[in-house]
C-alpha cells in the first residue's frame, strides 16, 4: 500500500507539471487585443485555477487515502494525522491566499476610465503574479504531501546504507 501511495504522489507531481506545461498557465489569465471589464474578467479566475489543478489534486487525494489506509494498517496514527492535517490546512490556506490575491487584483489592476475596460499591461503584470502564486501553492502542497508520505528521511547518495550484518 505504501508503494501505491508513492506512485500516486509521483503521478500527482507529474500531473501538475503536465498541467503547467500543456496550458501555458499564465497566458490563460491574460487578455489579447481588448481586455474585458473587471466584472467579466475576475469572477471565474479562482475557479479556473483550481480546475486547472484538479488532476494533480485528485492524485494527491488518492495518495492521501492510500496513505491513511497504510497508516491505519501499520498503526501509525500520529503520522496519518500529520499528513491529513497538512493536506487540509495547506489546502485551505492556499485557497485563501489565492482568493486574497484575486481581490488584490480586482482593486489594483488599472481600468481605462473612458471605456471601463481593464488596461492590458496591468492585467499582464497581475496575470504573471497570479500564475506564479498558483504554481507556488501547488508545488508546496503536492511536494509537501509527497515528502511526508514518502516515509524514510531522504538520504544523501554519498552516505552508505546501514550494515545488515550483526556483530557478535
């Protein structure tokens, strides 16, 4: 079961990389030629970002379920609680941070006073900041889960493995 957890955690990270590569993430938040009004531009941005991260989130949730089953079977309840709390708390904090950045963009991105449309350069700056924040949130969340679920501490390759022979 622990191997299944590791595989799902790796798939979660790969899904994140594929999503970011396939969608050219920051261009989906920019506008071309003419920018819309703020009322048309912002309402779906948080939902769109979360949907873009959905494949990675699904694999992370499946890895969490497999890990919780493994921890219950091996009676590692404290470790299971730590990973579950990380999953929930970092997920909620990330969504709150994204929502705060969305509201920040709504108040600071320049609007053309004549047309009421967003100014393209200002939208581009905000879109880059938004895409980097979504990426940072996803990397911390998926990477943190994977390293907590991985098990043994990461060892340097230069350190020899402990000897299996017993001394008499």
